[in-house]
C-alpha cells in the first residue's frame, strides 16, 4: 500500500519563509513642504511709538469658518477699553470643521513680528474652549515665545499632561466655569493638579455660577490685562 503526502511541502512553507526573512534598518530623511493658509484680523495701534505688546486670541469652535468678523466675539476685542496702553491684538480664524493647527499659528505670529513693530518680550496668548486647547498646546510647544498665557474653559489632553514640564516657567492663569457642562470643571482641576507642583505661580480660577461662557467673567476683568501686560519675557 502506498501513501501520498502531497500537502507536506505546504505545511513547511511558513517555517521556510521565516528562515529567509531579512531585518532591514533604515532612515527616512526627506524634506516635506506644506502650504499654510490662515485668515486673521490684526488690530494694530495707528499712532504707536516704538514696539507694542501683542495679544494673540484663539476663538472657540463656534467661530470657525470664513466670516472673519465673528472671531472678535467673546474676546479681548470686546473689552479693548479696559486696556490702558497701546497694544496689538491678533485673532486668526480656524477653518470650518478643523481644530487649531498650532504650527500654522506659530508661523503666523512670526510673520506678524517680521512685518510690524512688535515687542518680542511682551507677546501674550489666550483662548477659549477649543481656542483654550490651542492656547495650551501652542504654549507647550513654544514656551519661549510667551510672556503670559491665559486659557479659558479649555479641554486638555494626555500630550499636555505628559509634557507638563514645558509649562514650568510660564506665567499662566486658567479660568473655568464651575457649572460648565461642555468642558467639565474636573478637566481644569486635573490639569492644575499636575501643573501646580512644577509651576507654583500658576493660578486656577473657578467662577462657581458660570457655565461654559466663563470667558465673559474672564475678559471683562481689567485686572487680567494689568497682570498680563506686567509680564515680560527675557529674550535671549
């Protein structure tokens, strides 16, 4: 009696392939160019003498799109009369259905610096809700740029928490509504608990009766601008 084992070569095939595998090590070294496009409003004092401070404001998700005028809503633009010295206010607009591309915002700030007389020791960053997230992200990526940072009802993420040391030398204030049902107050508490040990000067303010609109209580306070504009960054 004869037996035919015609499937045996196929059973051995995976083993034979593993013996012939190669381990390849390499490196991708390629310049990748990308186009950056972002619209903005710049409020620049007409009769400024010398370099002026710059406040960058990042709006929330409701102001995304192509209507530039709406970026001024709920912002320092509304309370310019509370600011006691000539300043420039820069408000870019995030495209529809996107979140802030902080690399593009950073490059925009550098472009404004090159075109206008900006005091590089007095650049301030603030934003609300989605813009508060963009504020904390940009401050994490470029802490050397900002003399003070103010985030309002901002969602945070694990990347920020994992890089908490990036905030250790920043003048930073965090504002949150105690009744916020969009970005829960626990979000601000948890972030502050990680921030305070490495930056004891950081401040968290809870407005107990505010919902998500804690930006009104924040930006309507003249002391905020006094504090902000009193800060200077050592420029190396």
